C-alpha cells in the first residue's frame, strides 16, 4: 500500500475513502459544501455529474494544496420512476423512498470528477437494483437502525439492506458510492499511479 498521499478526496464519506484504499490510492480527506439544488430542466445525469464536478472544483479552490494533488469529487443519486432520491432529510422522507423502491427496480447513478493541474475529467456509472417487496414493518425496522440516514436513496447496499436486494446489474462499488473501474481510469488520466497487479508468488 502506498503511504504517500496521492489525491485529495473532496468528500467526508468513509466508504469512498475505503474504496480508494482498495485500489491502492492514498487520499487526504477534506469535506466540501456546495449548493445541491437541482436546476430547472436538469436531467438526472446532468445533475449528478454537475455535483461531482462542483465538489472537485470546490475542493481545488478551498483546500491548501501545495503539492498540487488531483482532487476527486463524487456524488450519488437514486432514480425511481423519474424521481431523484438523494440523502433523506428525515426518517419520514426515507420511509417514502423505501415505499417506492419496495418491489421495484431503481437506478443508481454515481458520477466521479477529477480536477488536476491541467486536466478535468468526469465519468458516470449507472447501475440497476431490484428490491424485494417489503412490508411496512420491515421498512421501519431497517430505518430504525439509522443506517439509511446519510445515504443516497436511504440505504447502504454493503450493509443490512443487502438482504432486500434481489439482483443488481452494474457496478457494486458504484452503488456503494464510488465506481472503482471509472475512478481508476480517471485517476490514471490525471497521472495517479494505481496499485499494480500482485506478482505471482514464486514456488
């Protein structure tokens, strides 16, 4: 594992930090605040891409970055029947999200943006998730765990919500909040060394 800081992660998400570690990228975490209001006429893809890019740009603008490290921003949204779900503002809002997702398919869009000294690159991973039908009691019991409180779409696929997932079509890490394939490609374009394959152990 590389101990030298390679990028700045403009996100307070521990999941994104851990996913970067999984591919051998060491990051300095710095949360940023942006206006996440959706613009009139903005599609779901345009919206999530803009948020990821604005986070990276804000990180580059406000963080003391003497080493001029690339800055990574990311954002995740859930789309159900044309409705965009971000992080729930309350348990009641989370419950309404779950009532719409129960027994249905939804799409998870996660955009990644990397801003370096001379390059800005953006990509998006889109995955389809199908949930089993859930009773009101099952929904309430899950929400009472608190796991959904700060998650887009009010659930964490890597947590207890996994028991309700019938199938996925797409990127598991993207559903978690950082698609590793797309992220690795963007970082390579910006000159970041990604963990090489482990060499075979000699007999």
